[in-house]
């Protein structure tokens, strides 16, 4: 064996995908992405290349075409099963065919099949999609080009997404990426998590700019751009003309308007935070949470960062609230049988349990944990706020989101996607259907400030009685295409798509008014807009609106879309297919299909399948594995250890290839792909995440490392990752759920005598950990050490007239303001709780304490700055 890492066959078969070129065009807050995938068959037989890859979960895929030589074939949108049959029929008859389809389980995974590529021939595949850019806390617009696709875990018995993956360093194709940004407002800066060439402005107003990805992208992370405009929070309206070839009165034939609203709430209302609520924290403890947050040396693990975040959350909850903490993997656990009132006792009990939480619960079965949470009765006058922390490696995405939607009236859901490759469909879907806010933590991002921003959202008064009123010229009517607005947050954008019907006079104007009530105060925001269609906008707004409609229909139950009469299971599918075909935008029930019927030549010889690998960071390959299943109803091999049925082409069965899995725990032989007409024996699935005694007598017998192929684990960049992934076996036991979901421990014969070195605790977290539930600190040696002083120094400088708790609390606040202003978003809520405690009849000599504290700590923090 020549390579020590990656998915290999015994013949070292090449991958036909050679390069990926991506062009991004951003207009204000909407992105159009054109990806070109270049294939070349250097083998002596015709190939079928299958590529399973990630996409933004809310993307509207609107174009798919193939170019072979001088011939371009533009794909059509058809019902998915018909498209699959047409594709298989074309291959059977020796024709070239191309199929692009969305996963049945998750809208952020697509499969591209390039069929019958003759020896020596090249093909260029072009796909285009449009998407809205999410607004970040710092007002930046976030674009992500997903480059990492982690295996998705599926509950026992369910069908799963299967992915062929290799370490990022061994991805055999190249990526080029360029972006053009334009806006009515100046572009102030563009940042990225990847090396980029310098930003170039194209005009003196700096409202247009270009930027390129530096050569040599390593595929170890998604490509992320943060785009900043001056005066970004301005409401806008874009009117787009309908398609000239479409019938007036239809979605594509009429003009559409896209409204972008930024509600601004009164500062007096926003400064008051709620002192009630039931906070339920749901933490992913699957095996993949044990990998590092990023590739930097000494990076904290995902589960470690989540533990620190829970510490901040538990210290920041106001007195009088209720809370509980759930964790999930293959089973789920909870700290309390039901939510308890927040107090010093319950907080300390929870923190002790949190300290012991590890990535030791197996897979990623979030559904049962959510069902248990929703089965608990809500507490009167304590609005339920659900915080979900996960790396998003969930396969049954639609089922999970549907459950949240069904319970949306009883709670708000705030979601956090941790690490590269987290499912955008899951994280955004949870927040959207749960009326909350979504955050992604990638690269060197710290989890804590983003989570604390969401806690601030949760503590703000809920916006209720939201209504939208339109004022349009006579003869013009409006049909709103977006779901009703149910949630508004300060500084966060709300989008409305609407269809305009009728004729309007030239230079006519319309307006829309959003009314709502906040903390008993009625408010409204009004936006005027010109009804004249914008120039050169193409059909971007129409496609985004179609995607919104399609997603809304896909999320409803069949009974809800029946217009009278008995429910018909096919009604929803029929409506989605009609809309998808009409708009040319893909859906869960349709696919893009293109067949090259022009050459008239039949491709001869056996057709061999090649699976194009998707990059998966080395760290993720040693975390929790995905369960067995299928991708989009079509079996596809993956890079995990198993014996399973594959599909063969209808032409001829090629010899089975030995698949070597370096990232898993075993190697095995896999037969190749079969047609739907022939079924192979049921597969024996091997649990990669568990080192079974009979198969783990030595690391070498597990197929992980072979001396002749990998002389140094570190040379593969795997040492740190392997240690992280295997350190849970130190205790020589593994948790496994019984049929009742109770966690048991089973002894293993294979244990590793590895003790991970714990890094010193962050000084901020050390100080935060000492705060009491009431908001105060106690004067003790631990506090002195946290602020960098001795016990004697702290004791001797305390004003004689002040008690110890007041002195300790003021010292802590001065230290936070003096040394940790860069992390203010992480501690400002717990500081507000400390100030509230001081304002009670606890601190008669505050000014004297502040002066003494500044002298001791060498700071110059003013009393007013502390908020006292």
C-alpha cells in the first residue's frame, strides 16, 4: 500500500474530478454562486462519476448544464423518480446522462452523477444557485461555500446519507474561488477564514469590489466570507420584473418584491432584560464532539468549549428563572427530572454534572431528547427557551425540524452549529421553525460570545402581535409568498417576498408597514419603495421566492395543503413538483436531468463507477461515525468500516475492490454498485465508534496504521486527532444504550494508557466560576488568585467599613472592565447581575471600594463605567 491515509482501492483507481471553479457574485445581501466542475476520464473504460457534496441549506439551485466538447446540454427539472429512471435508461442504452438531486433526508446535501464518460473524454458541469446571506452580530453578512461534508448519524433502522470521504490533505482535485461584491452602500471590508488575495475596489465610491481565494486551498475548512457595508442596517426593497415567456398571473410571470427589514426597538425597552423564563440547554455528546475546534496546536475540543459555555450560561441566568440541562448521543440524559428553580444549590449541582460531561454517548440521535423535552409541561409565566448545541452531524434533519415546528407555539429555539461541516439545514431550520436565532462557530471563533448574544435575545421581551400592512396604488394587488413573521430581534433582518399583480402607473410608489408590540409598547416600522422593476436583476428574486414557497410546502403535513375533501398523501408532492418545474428551482421531490442525445453514438464497454471523495478534516474522521444507510434512495459507498450492498451498473459487474479505511477501525471488502433491479444480501454493519475486543487486539489489526505505509502518525497530521478520539477509552469502558435508553457500561479488552494533558483554565472562566447564583463573589484565596493577587493583598486593602462580599464583587467587576473588555460580550450579563446585587442594600461605600480596587489592581475604571 503506497498511501497511509484515504479511501483507496487495490488498483489505486484515479478520481475523475480534476478541478472545481467557483464564482460568487454578491449584490447587497443576495449571493449568486456558479460552480464549474471539470471531469476527465484518463482510464481505458467508460466511467460513471458520483459526487456527494454539501450545499447551503437554503440555496435555490436554479441551473445545471453539461458541456462535452462543443456541445452544451441544459438540464431540465423533473419529478425525482422519473429523472432517475431517465438517467438509468440513458446509461443502459449507452448514452451520456447527468443527474443532480437533493438528499431526501437533508436539503444541504446534493448528489451529482456524471454517467457514461468515455475513455479520454472531458466534461464540464456547471451548476448555479442563489441564496440569502445571514446577518451576523457585528453586522457582517456571512457567505459560506461548504467544502467539508461530515458523515451524518442516523438512528437505528432509518435510511442514512452515505458519503465517500478522504482526509482534507488528500483531496485529489483543486478549488479556485473568486467573488465580486456590489451594493448601493460602500463595501467597508471583506474578511475570510481562508487566505485571500487583497481586496480590490472597482470604483471610487468603493461600492464594488473583488477578492480571490489564494492558491492552494487545503480543504480543511469551509470557505467563509464576511462582508461589511457602511450603514448596513438600512431597510431595502427590490422589485423584479417577471419572466417575459411566463404567463401573467403566475409566480414567474408577475413582478415580485423582496423587502429587507431591520426593526429598531426603543433603547429603553431593550435595556430591560426579563427576570423570568425556563431555560433548557440541549448538548450534543456524540463522539464527534471530542475533536478539536480547529487545526491550531492546543485547540480546545468541541465538548470542552461547550462545557465552558454552559458555565457562562449558568452564571448569567437571572434569579427567579428555571432551568435544566439535557445531553444526547445514542441515548439522552438530563440533570434534573424536570426543570428546577435557579438557585445557588441547583446551579452548583448542575455545574458539577457539567464538569463531568464528555463526548461519550455514541451517535447523534437528537430526536428522542427533543420529544422528552416537549413532553414536559411548560411552567406558567416562565417562557421556555431551548438552546441546542450540536456539530450538526444528524441525518434525519427534516424529521427533527418538523418536531420543532409542531412545538413552536410553546417555546423559542436557539441553535448553535459547532465546527466545520455542521449542517446549515439543521441549524438554520431549528432556529427558523423555533422562532429563535442560529449561530455557527467555526475556525478560531469562540463559542461563548455568540451564545451569550443569543441569551441576550432570549432575555429580551418577546415581540408579539406582528402584522404587515401594504399600501399600493389602485389596480395593484399583493400576495405575500413568505410565511408570516413570528419573530423579530433587534438588529436582525426579516425578509418578505410578495407577488405584485396588476398594472401600476409609471413612477408609482408603494409602502409596507410592520406593526408589533414590545413589552406593552406598540411600535411600527414603515418602508416606501418604487414599483419600477430594478434593472439587470435577472430572476434572482423569483428563484429565492420560489425556494421559500417550496420549503414552506415541504415542511407542512399533507393534510394542511388539501383544499377540501379527504387528505391525499400526494397533494403536497404534486404542488411542490409543479412549483419546482415552473420555477426551475430544485426541491426534495425533483431533480435536474440532462441526456446527451445529439451524438447518436453508443458508448461501448463495461461502465465503471467512481465515487468522487468529499473532504473531511482529519479531526472529524476519528470522531463519532455515521450509521449505515442510503443517500437519496441510491446506495453509495462511504468511508466507514462496513460490509454492505452497493449498486452495479446495468452494463457489467466490475471486480469488487478492497476499500481501505484508515480513519475507521477496520478494513473490509465492498462490492460495487448494483442497479435497482438486483438486490444484494443484507449488509452486516460494523460499529466504527466502538473498539470491540475481538477486533482491537492491536492498533495495526484495526487497519488504522501500517508500518510500511505510515512510518510516523504525525507525518499524516493525525497524532493529535487520534489521541483526542481515543482518550475516552482510557477507562476501558464504553457507554451503550439498552432498549429502554438506559446507559450501561461494558468493559473492553482494548484500553489505551493515555492521559490527556489538561491546559490551564482561562483566567476569565476561573473568575466566572467563582460567582454565586445571586451575582456576588466571596472573598477567598481563589478570588485573589483569579485577579492575580495574594490573599493578604486582597484582605489588607479592603475598606474597613465594607463587608467582604461587596469588596470581592467590586474587585471582580473592576478586573473584568480593566483586563477583559475584549470579551465583554461573554461576561456583561453576569456583570449586570452583580451590579443588581450591589444596588440592593448591600453596598453603602461603593465609591471607596472602587478607588481601593483600582489602586490594588492598577486600573482606572470609573464607578459609572461599572454601572453602579
